[in-house]
C-alpha cells in the first residue's frame, strides 16, 4: 500500500474504491509491528480500530461519514480516552484507566476519526528528547540513533514513521513544535484557550495546549478547526468563534525575525544557514522580512522554568499514592505512603521539577523567584505584542539544532535551552507553528517557526500554505 501523507489522498482512494478503511488500519498496524524497537506506541488499539473502520466504511458508502472519515490518529499518553489506560508515561499512573474522554478526543470521534493507540512521551510532558519516559526512550524513525524531540516525541515519531496519518500532542514550551522540527512535520500550538484542556493531564495549566502533528498543512488545519472552540468543561477556553480558513491570500506579509536568535550561542551553523536561506526565499516571494531587537530572549528560559515548575509542583500533588495509581508496598502509614510512593514512582526529571517548583513557591523565595518570573512573563508578552502590532508574523528557527544523538545531552540546563525559541509562544499564549521547510547538511529536517497574534491561526495557515507550496 502507498504511504499516504494527507487525508485528501485517502478520501479520494476510498471514494474511488481503490482503498478500504479496514485495509488502511491493517496497513498502519503492520507498520507499527514492523518497527516496535522504536518504542513509539505504549498500546495499540488494534481490534477497536478495525471494528471502527468497518463501521465508518459503511457510513462512507451511505454518504453519512464525518469530515475525518479515513483519518487514523495516534494520541499522546497524557490525553484521556474513556475506558483506555492513560499514564503520562509515568509509573505513578501505572494501570490507571480513564473514566472520561478529553473534549478534543470527543470532537474528533464525532467526525469519524479512528484512534489507533497511545504514544510514548516524556513523563508528565517534561522533556525535550523523549528520553524521560518510565517506559523507555523513543527513537527517531528518520535516524534511529537520534531523539525524536519531546515531550510529544512518540506522537511525532508515529506520523514520521507512517504508523498513522496524524497525531495529537500537547505543547507546554515547545512539546509539539520541537518534535515536529526533528521529525520533518507540521506542528501547531494554538492560541491558549483555543482548544479545551479538559481531559489533558496537567503539567503547567497556564501554558498547556493540545495541538496536531501532521505531514500536510491541510490536515493540521482540519484537526484544529474540529477541536477548537468553547467548552463548558474548561473555563479557560475562549468563546471567540472559530472561523473556517478561507485559503492563502496574495497580499505580502510583513515578517519580523528576532535579532538575538541569530546571535544565540547554541544555534548550530547549519540551522543558521537554513534560516537565512528561508529569509531570502520569503523576500524573493515579495514579503518584507526585517530583524527586530528582542533583548528578553535570554531571560525567557529561566522565567518559563520557574513558572512551569511552580505549576507542576501544585498540579502533581494529586499523585500521592492514596487516591489512585501507584502505591509503595513498603508504605506503613500516611507519611510513608506519600514519601515512598512519590519517590519510587516519579522519574528523576519530574522529581527535579517538582522540587524546583516547591522551592520557588516557598515563603522565603516566592518574591525573589516566582513574582519576578511573573513580571518578566508580562514584559515578554508586552514586547511580543508590540512587535506584532507592526508585523504580521514573528519568524525564528523552531530549534537551535537538528535532532541530536540519543543520550548526548546530559546536562539538564543544556536540555532546557533546547526550548529557547519555542517558549515565547507559551509565555505569551500566542499561536505558533513549526513548518518543515529546511534540511540541514546531514540530511536531517529542521523546522521554521512562525508566531502570530492571538486567535490569528489563519495567518499561520496562510504563510504555511504559501511556503510549503514552493
């Protein structure tokens, strides 16, 4: 069977009778089974996907199928689905089964999507390499000795390996866009509050967003439009109407790129060269591309990690060995139940972030760290919005490097700096997209990122359609 890269091709072959949905599901399951060593899926819902494929095939014949008929989708292991296990790739939720589905999942199922399984990720979405899972590392299908990125590394790897058509991830500081860059995909982080977080296991509630990973911009747009919109189960969702994307326009864009990004020490020469080449291409296509100063660039990683770890410290307090999930066999009383269960079941990176978050929230350090970081977040938001009042888009590399070798980044600070270009969108709540527009000298893909004004995803889709066509 051919390797489908977009839903429209699948739909065309389904309509022409050249393809059946059960056969398509079989094809994806076979792909997953051929490359289990990549450790992408924690669980494959083979029988359920097949049964659903049969039912949707009948709906296609009757002309009653939804917009996602033909879409086989993988789901990150921190998004809840009724009757299925969800662990956030952590031992502390071992064996836990969800009693409800995320709103985003319900909206996809209502349009006849087929869910094929849950994907490995960094534990509680904390990581930039997918090496922090309690269930082992994920390998990049494009080069098995490299990381796929994180924390949605399993979701990105599943799409890149042709094990599904699209996947859902979550993005707290770049966790969709960085794996998209490393795996050669389109990765979208919508505006904060655009897609409901109901049913997403929280890491940092004021940063987290669910979003799609795909190989075509049209598929990302479709998933976004179906999932987006007000949800009474999530008070942070916006009631702003979701307008369907009308297609790319012809008016040239005014695009800013951050001067300090190009001077960033961590950026490899091949990423810099590829970015400069994209600038030249955009200018040749008639767009205005200009450097703007952004002196806060070096401060955004410290602010981001102070705020997200503080929120994680609070959010992860519920995993206590008492309510549900893992409980230490050595526990003798309430105190040892808390201490031992959490010590044994949380991984090193999660413990590090909980401890850091608890520290910055403590009475003696709250003002010195947390309050300052909140003030800096406001300054970053104001400065970014100021740039976007003069420009349609802000452009940066998605990542400072291409996918790096497994077990090559051992220092936590160096790993945190992988997010230097992506966290701006999460601190400000603005929408951002990583597009597979470039290739490094070693043949590995790298993404170019665009940020737009709040709820201006249509501008991101517009630039994506124009640049991915050339």
